[in-house]
C-alpha cells in the first residue's frame, strides 16, 4: 500500500471504543482494550484502579497540562506543546462473581487518530521480555547500540532508540545497587520468592511478580549459581549416557535454600534447542515456584534466541503434586519398550529384578508399575494425562509417554539421577528378556506369547548385564545402520508437492491467517515472517513488500502478508518462515481430508522390510517436521509414521550445506558417518552429504530433474533396490 493511501485510510477511520464483554481476568480485559485501541490509532492508560474490584482506563491524551515552572524572563520554557487534549474517552472494568465486565463510560474522543504511534508515550516502553534481554546483554558488557540492534532483529517494528536503552540500563543499575544493600536471602524479601506481591513492578508472561530488586539480588546467590552449574553438568553427563540426544531431553532442579520453604524454592530448567553436550551454567532458565520466568539465558551471536523447554509445565506439575527436588525428561531410555514391546499397554510392570531396590519404596520381591500415557502434539497438552497418571499411581516416580520419553523424579537431584539409572537398567533388561522370550513381569520370567514387531528406535544395548543364568553378552546387538530419506522426488512424487500442496497453501493462506490470526501459533508464524520479510527488503528480494503497522487494521496487515507469502511460494523458497506456515495450512487440509499424502508404491514395502531388519529410518526434508508427518500419517497407504524414528527440517540447516548433516549425525548419535545412508533426488544435497561422510544414493523417479553427466553417485529407481 502506498504511503499516501495509508495516511488517507487513517484519517478516514473513526476511532471506535472497544467492544464490551465479559473476561476471565483483569489482564485479559486490559489486553483487549489496549489491542483494540492500537488498531484504532489511539492508546490508553490506567486512570484509576483497585486490583480486585475495578479498573478505569482512559485515553492517554486525557487531562490537561499543568505548568509547574514559575514565570519569569529567565526561566526555562517548554519547547514542545503538550500532547494532552483533555480527551474524555473512558471505559470501566468491574469484577463481579470472579469475572470482569467491560462497560463504556464515554466512547468519544476530541482528537483524531495518530499518524505515528511513536507519539504515544505508552508505546515507547519496552516489554518485560525486552527488558530481560537488555538486563542480560548489559551484564555481558554490550553497548546500547548493540542491544538495540538485537531488539530490532526480534521486533522489526520497534520504534525505540538507544536513548531508551540507556534509561533502562540506568534503572537496572539503580536496582542492582538496591539489591546489594538488601539483607541476606534469608530476609523477608527472599522468603517470598515465587509469591506475587502487591508492590509488583512488572510481569513475566503476563503474570505479576515480586520486586525486580529482590529478584535481581536473589539471582546472584550461591544456591542459584550452584544449581545452574549442576544442571549444565548433568545435561552433559546424561548426553554421554544416551538419555539425552542432541537437543532432546531436559532437566530441572530446585534451588536448595533452607531459609525458604521447599514449595517456594526457585527452579532451574534447561533450555530447548541447545545441544546438551554444549550446555554451560548461563544457558539455564530460572523460574519462580509459580512458573514465572525470572531469568533467561543471554543471547549469543549467530544463534537463534533461546527458549525455555516445552516440558516446563510438566515439571511444575510434578513439583506441585510430589515432594520432588529434581525431574529428568529422557528420550533415550524407553522408546523401544513403549513403541514395540508394549504397543497396547497402559502400564509397564516388572518384578524380581536387580536394581528395583533403587526405586524409592520398592524391593526385590515387589512389582514395579510405571503408568504409560499417550503422546500429544505439544508437551503442554500432556499435563492433564500426567496428572491423572500420578494420581492413579501414588507410588510411581516415573511416567512413560508413548513415542516421546520418560519423566523421572526424586526428592533431590541425587535421588532423581539414581532412579533414572535404575529405570534405564530395568527397561534395558526388560527388552533383553523379551528378546529371549521371557516374561519380565513375573517372578519366574516364564515363556510369553510372541509379539509382532522387532527392535524399534533407540534400541541401544548395554553389555555385561545378566538375567538368571543367561549371559546377555551373547545376544545379537540391534543394527546401528540408519537410512535418511528425502521426501519430494524420493518417497513422494514431485507432482504431488507442486500440483497439490503448493496450490492448496497458495489458495488458503489468506483464509488461514484471517481465521487464526490471534492464536499463539499464528502469531509465532507471523513473527518469523516479519523477520524474513525485513531481511528480504534489506537484500532487495523480488516480491518482498513492507508490512504496515498493526494499528492500521488486521485486514491490511493480513493482505500484505499474503502478498509476501504468495511471492515466496512462486519462487519455491526453502525458508523456515514459509515452510512452517505452509505446514499449518496443510494440517487443516489433512484434518478435513481435503488432502491425502501420496507415496510411491514401493515405499511401504521397503519401510516394513527395513523396520523388520532393525534399520532406523529418518526423514530430512525442506518442509516443516509437522508437514512431513502429515504426509505420512494420512497417506494413500495409511499411517506410515510407525516406521520412522525421527524427522528433520531446515532448522538443522540448509540441505545443500555439509554442516547440516553433521548436526543430524550428532543428534542421532552416529559415530561413523558411513553408517548412515542418505537417499535424495537433488545432486547438490548428495554432494553435501557425501562431504560429511554419509553413504549417498540418488533417487531416479518420474518427474525428477536431470542429473549432471558423470555425477559419480549410485542411482536407484525403487527403494526395493536397497
């Protein structure tokens, strides 16, 4: 949209009051009013409030300027006119029966909409997340201009400048000095850690927390430092044990402090998306006992911003229900049992085994019972089933999540680690007993009926264990061979992607954004797109158009996103922002059966044969991991996901770059790159994978592009040749 057209639209727009309604919380009501006001071209601020009874919100141009300087020839005069116009606009929120009702007291303004939201002081404030970034980067010695550059990379629409950063840094310094003058952490301010206070100065993730000064001082205590060091050491240790693979798995530890009641002690949690063998203490998050993020890891050059693990809600639920001091989430000690040996079971039972005594409350003659719950698309959705499992099994100290992992806890980090070791031993022994045809759930370990299916993912074996008089060293080890498959032109015809998936996304992008615009998932997609579009504009990419500010209205913003996405699709760009959005659009199509995945006829037979031979199969495609799973979950041959051990997308790196394949090898845990076979139809990808040491074959399928002469790679026309 041209600038003059945008200005005309704003001038013609009538500033409406927010729609009235009923809200669950005061924060929901305030967010509703502020967001709507911004879309109309005005801003609001709280005029009067009683936290648990009412809140009055007025236009921030309300009131009149009162001259406080004495008149006189030599007195300093105000250089800029006041922005205040005595605007009468006011709305009121009142609490009644635990709900908040919004009413309009005066819905008219005495001024027009703003042409620049930077005119509003309420827009010239950093968010709590941005303040945390400024705090961490200031501690690391970064200058305001460097900090501002990082903030603008995260939020291209940021209108603040380095002077605002200076102001925040000065406030942080004052708070730090105040914290140093406080009493020890055993004082009353530290004793209320994790409890929201009336004197709260801000909020984290929408929740009010205690004073910044008290938190800042407490973050530097010995207990927090030691917990961070311990968590990073345990992450590295558990990675070497195979419990954590790459960025998978996580751990949380309570900060031990005798002066604070255990339910209120702070919690240290490992981040998501960071290689566990590379963890350092500064990478850890610190949360209050109520789940508020109090401290985030510092930003690192050339790395995407860190993220608190998605397991955090599950960790906090365990702390709420059990007297736990640490919780471990492992991907690497149970997948074979859950996916193959117990395909229909609701619980795992084992008895008369060594190391059961290492599980709290169990002895050699006892029966160990561990509940199994079904996996979900997002970890936070597991909270309800985890709660039910812990309630139904009061003695359990672990919960298995089918196709996801095991959560183990103990009353301290030592007991949690000990129990994790015991569970690892017991799960491993149960798998070996199963291979020998013995029943691990009975005292005699008698013969059991054969169960279909052989070894699944993560079926690594520890040597030296003995069950009864049988030596398990003599058992056949599962194959360590792996196959890494491309999708387009390898498992699936190119025509399905170009003639079905791409047109569907192209036709539905506007509809999808309009229907889901306010959802958290779509807002994440939009933030990724904003960053990508800003980069494209700076690089002069053809088809990139600017995104107007949000206050012009949702319709205009969505239209600009649609224009950019359509240009990206036409150019067939393999970028994460586009692929993630496409995956979410395709999900709607697959769920409504408008889309059905297509694979070549030889694919299901080959996958079943490889699976029966103990070969692990992974997918690496430019499409998002969710889009990959959609193709195989609802395909012309049914759900094929059971044959795959993992899915990789461009978050691992570009498929034509060698380092991406090194990352995959490290994530999977392959020591010899030649143990992994990569199958693709793209010559440049084959070259990059070979440079990383992988074995490579090129897929020749109908519709695939031509290969260079004398390319030097083995070719196949069907998976049955492998």
